[in-house]
C-alpha cells in the first residue's frame, strides 16, 4: 500500500520501497543510495566484509519491473565517495536498461571524478526542473516560489513512534515541510535523522509494506 | 637495608611502616609482586625507594650501568589517571631533590607536549610516569624496543582499578612485550583490597613470572551514617536525585572542614550544585563542582583549591574517586546507592587521609526503599564483603589494536608475538586458528579466502608486518586506547573561553536560545558551529539539565547479597537496624496494598493501570540478573500467547508491562519461574542480538573500525563516519563468523547475562513459596521499578504483526 499526495493537481506516489514515483512523468526518484560505502571503508583500511552489490542492484531492478519508468532520478549521494569496484558493477547494471534515462543530481558524497561519470550512462545535473511544478535536487534550494515543490534527499529522515505499553519504533519516513518534500534514504547501510512531528509538517513513515501518514 | 630510605625517612622524622620495609627487602632481592595497602600510608615510597636502591646500590646493575652511554630508561610507573601521575611525579621528584640525586623523573601523558615527548625520546630520563595508553603510544613509534632495552622496573599503580577493564588488557599486552625485550624485568602492582587479590597478582605478572604479595596490616577507622528524612511519608517512593535531603546535607557540610559530595552521574552533580547555590547563596565561592566533562582548567583549579583548603565542599562524580590526596577533606557524602561496596569504601577513604585518622561517610538515600541500603552497606563493611574485579579474556578488539600498534612501530613477527600473548591471562586460550583470523583481518580485510585487492593495512617487509600508509599510522596513533567515548562537543563562551565538553547527542536536542546547566552555570545556547557549542551566561529561571550518558551502573553482586540480607531482617522482632525501623510504615503500606514477602517467599504482583497490564516480581537479586530473568519470563509467557512487553528492572525486582491483558494464576507463575530449561530459554528468549549490538559499539571503536576523529578538529574524513551499529549489521549479514562479532556475544553472556547467576536465581526461587497478589494500584515496591526510565523490549510477535498493530494505532483504529 502506497501513499498518494497531490501537488498542483499532480499525483505523487510515496512507495514503501523508500522511493517516489510520479506517474504523470513516469519518473522514479531515488535518494541517498550510498553505493560503494563498504568498499570505501575497505580502501581506507577498515576491515568490513565486501557488500553483496547484486542484492542492492536487484532492489532497483524490481522497481523498474513493477512501474512504468522512463526516467530514474538519483537525488544525490548515489555513490559514497571515490571510485571502487562497486561502481563498475553498478554501471554495468544500468546498461541493461537502454530505454531508461538515468539522471543524477549531485550530492555531497558524490566525489566520483567526472571522468567516471562521463563514461557512464548517467546524466549529471545540479538540479532537475519539471515544468513549473517540481524541482529535484540533493539539498533544498533557497528562494523558490512556494508553488514549486522541491523534492530532495540528503538528511535521511526518520521518525520515532511510541505505542502503548511503552514501546518504541524508529522508522524511515517521507517528510513534507511547506514546499520541500524530503525522501528517505534508499541505501541499506544508512542511518536516520530523527524528525519531530509538528503542526506544520507532514510525516509519512514506512511501516513494513505500507506508508502511513502520521496524524 | 635501604640506606637511601633510611636517610630520607630520618630527615623527615618518620618511621617506616612494616610493609614498606618488607617491600624494600623484596625489591632488593629482585622480586616482582603485588603491594596491597590503604592510601595515605606511603605505598608510593614503599616501591620508590626499592627502585632507587636498585639504581644506586645493585652491584650487578651498577656494572651494567657503567657500560652505558648516558642515562637509559630504568623505571616505568603506570597509573590509570593523569591527575594521579602528577601526584606521583611530585612525590618522587621531591625525593630526588631532597637527596640531590641525579635520578631524573618525567611525566609522559596525553598532556605532554610533542616537543617534550621528542626530548624524552632522545635523552630518556631514568623514570617515566605515564598511563597505559601512553605506553602503547611509545610502542607505536619507531625504535620502541631499543628505547625499552634497559628497563628494569614496571610499576602499575591502582591495578585493581585497571584490572576489570580493557585498559587492564592493554597493561597485560604491554608487559608481555616488555618482558620479552628485557627478561630481567621486575613488575610490581599496587592494589586496594579486592575479592580476588591473588588472581590480580597472577594476571599482572603473567604466566611463569613468580612474585610475592606484601599486605599492609593497617586498618583504617570508618564511620558510616545514613541520613534519614524527617518523615517517611513525605519522602518520595521513586527517583534518583535525593534533593529532598538537601538541608540535611548542608548541615553536615557545615559541621566539617571540607566535604566531598559524591553523586552517581554528571547531570546529578550539576543539579545538586545548582540547588545548593540557589538555596544557600552563602556557598558561592566556597562550593565547587568537578566531573569528567569539565575542562582541565576548571578541574585543576578545583583540585588546587581543595589542596589549599579554600573550599567548603565539592560536588563531584567518580572523577574524584581515585588516588590523589586532598588533605583538608574530612568528610564524604554519598548521594544515592553507591552500587558497589568497593566504590563506597574507596570514596569513604577520600576523607581522613592522614594515617590513623577516622574516615566519615554519610549515605544519602534518594528514595524510600533505598534507605535500606544504608543497613546493607554497614553489614557489608563489617563483614568485609568486597567485590572481585573480573578480568576480560579473549578481547580480540584490543588484540587487533595491539597488533596494529606494533605494526605502526617497529613491525612484528607474527609467530613471536603469538607466543608472547599466549603468556597473558587474557589470551592464553586463543588458538592458532583464531590468531590467524586476526592476522587475516589486518592483512586481507577479512578471512583470507575472500581476499580483496583494494585492502591495505598490514604489509610484510623483510619478515615483519608493518603499516606503511602514513595516514593509517596517524589515524591509529590517535585512536590508541580502550575507552570509547561519544562524539563530544566543546562548550565555549563567545570570547573563546572553554568550559568543557558534552556529548553531541545532548546538544543536538537543544535549539538556539535554550538554557541548560553545565559547569555549575546556567548557560544559553547561542549557536552550534562544527563541534563547538557557543554559549552565554543566562539568568532565566527555568533550565534544562544535561542528561548525559553514563552512570547507568548496575549494583554489584556482593552489594546485592548485602541488600538481600537487609530485607531478610524486615520481619525480625528485635535487633533491627535504625534504617529498617524507620522504614516500618512503608513495609506496613506494602503489606496493606499487596503483601510483604518473608525470607523464603517470593512476591509477585499483577496490576492493571492506565499504562497497561503490569507483572511485578521481586527476587532481590540485583538489576543485572533481573533483566535476564525478566526476559526469560517474558519468553515463557509468550509461548502461551503472542504478546509484547516492555521490561523495567531495579535492584529489587522487575516489571513486565504489556498493552494487552494476560491471565495469570499461582500454577502458571510457578511454572513460569521453574528452574528447568533455563539455559535453553535464555538462548531462545533473550534478544542477545540487541545486547550484542550495544556491546559492539566499544568493540568496533577499540578494534579500529570506527574512527573518532582528530581531537578538537572537525572530522575531515566525514565519509568514514559510520556508527558501530552499521558495522554490526554488515557483519551479521555478510560475515557472521567474524571474531569481533563473536566477542560481542561472548561479552554479553559473560558480563551482562551472567548465566551462572541467573541459574542460581531460578534455583533459589524454586525453593520459595510464591505470594501472588492483585493490588488495585501501585505498591511501594512496584512504583520505583515502574518509574525506571530505561526499558528493554521483548516481543515474540514477529516484526510484521507488531507493525500491523502500530499501523492500526497510527490509523486511529486502536486507542493509544
């Protein structure tokens, strides 16, 4: 079960897979995947086991099968730091989908040298504008008109929910605050930045296979 | 026998104690050993003059000395604290000055400037006074073996304090290396009385290294008094602050010269300091605060003022537990349960420091039931019950750090080092296979089968393993040690004056403009810049108090025994202590609302409140055991119906709280508490994984998986920042047999669950009659447990169905 919100008459689907889908544009938005993170740690001499990259890539593959997708937008922090072999695996994987455009709006962790990026099938932008309705970027852009929804990532939002019997859950969430919609991190090995529910914001935690709005 | 000591003692007009003479004699015979003596009787001199006599009088050594060009390092004196190092430095330096000896002594701690360290390397003094971490830092430098080649003595001060920690393992490892470099090495430990002194000596000296034990037969006089509230009725049932007794505490302070007021946490010390100053403004200027988060500058000022007798009282934490003598202190106050007998005695010993003076300690309970611990403490002290210090074994995290340390230094031969560490208590049981796995982690970044070409840590050069990357070496030197702390934020005024540091997670909860207490001042947060919180003084009335980590100690098993003994006295007709007589009305209330268990009875209460359905059980077995027993009980209940609990516990009992009702009767509860299959139920029922995950935080830090950053500088390699929880998940997923992961689980079973103690608790309970009651509201026993803010979870409902429930609640279909 997904959650649907509407902006300027256009529907946005918040999926439990921690991604955003905009049916009108057939666009899939993915934020903060942080691929290559473990490989980077190993390069720096930390003895973590290597990642099973294929498992991660399959998560993308399943989404591409399920929805009709023309474009995939990575909202930054796609690859954690400089080159390692996990990048090659990722790049090879993208080649399986020649009919899909892959776009990256650059984030603070995307330090991969432009040589690698140019060779890849990725198109790299600072931000992406969809008509006069949406702007997609890694971090919020200041001074936008309030009629434009800025879709961003970067902070890995999460929310703590208390339930009866003094139990607690920490859940990743979509986070809407005035005209900024922040996506949860897609990456498996990422943390959460906890957001508090206020009158002005809307939080959509991912609860198992569902996305539910916190009221 | 010891001419140098004779002269010096004669000049001072002192008579040496018997234990001092014994120690001199043992040292002069070239022996190693352990010295057990109370503070204030000159235990430092007992060893120091042994050392001096060897340097100036030992014939064999003198011959050897002649052949050396210039002075070489003769003695390492290792203490757990920088403050203590300074104290030892002053005392020993004074001897050299008084007797005009050319025996040079220098300090080598984290405070020592780089230039001084370099000088110490080029022209070493005869003695270095240092910390375990600094010794490892020297081992992590080129030419370390050469530097230590002429070392004759290692003295480990306050060994009891190091023994039960991973810093103790650092000592064991350093000694294994130093013994190999110099087979003539004499090793001496200094220890307060603990339950396992003999073992402490064996571990310090290591396998096959003989030694003697010297015990001082000096008893210090100790007076313990419990501070009672005027009326039991107005005293709270729960809580850990103790502010209600503030007036009485101030009365005591006024009766003595200088008082140390010990609290259990740093935040508690801030609260006490604020309350005293607010209610007794005349204390301004003569009351100070001292805890581990304050800047060195502030702490040194407090310590200096204490020495000079300028202060009436200091509110402090364990930061003043150790070592250094403050002569003017003649009274100690302990706020709240000291959680252990040894700690209580140690704090008591901070007063009446001079030989043959009486130590006064006042125990201030923070809630009604805690009053009984006054009775327990006196019982424990009079029966000489003291805790053991349980040493760590098989700490692979420290081993990985040590191997990297050696690789950063001179490099090492794996086989040689393996033989050396096998001589230590900590690693005597590790197998060749396990050592190989450690090496594989450092060489290949995992088990050698999945060798990965982009991994570089250790490289073999001319048969020795070395770290070649300068960046890695630098990072490693900065992370040497076995204390892992949270990310700290520096607290500063606009002007730049530095007050101290607070855990980042606390500051991150504050907004600009919020007011909090720190360093005994009320401060307003102006802004957070990098890792600095900029503040200004504030006079606003309402403040947030820092609630720092730490201080969530559990009571020691030995104090637990003493407390059970006290509770067994409740029903006695006569000979009851003052504490128990005072608590009589509370026990009456407990009896009225529910029941009061006799010594061979176990009380169980089932209470329904607006919070849910509570099951309270009171085995009086200490918090640690209760946590485990509660999980087993929750698991067994869960086998009957799907259910989720939140669990709280304290020293007396535990609580299972469920949002949904469950049925309970005498048969069922008897069955639930059965001693059969405890082991299976622990393994199946306790969320060991979650406990191990928490343990893993320290392990990852020590092993070098999590880099804490460069001191005082913002992390440059922000990309390397990852919390240990992430690494734990990665290992669980991709490398479940990893040694560090296994270590986390072993530590849970050894130190947290204490399976043996749990089994004994179940066995004991099975001989008891169960008293099951259904009170209609909270009881005096129940309330303090219910009020514990820290809770564990238990659920046998799968994640999915718990999420379903959460969903219903979020959708408003289930009232919250």
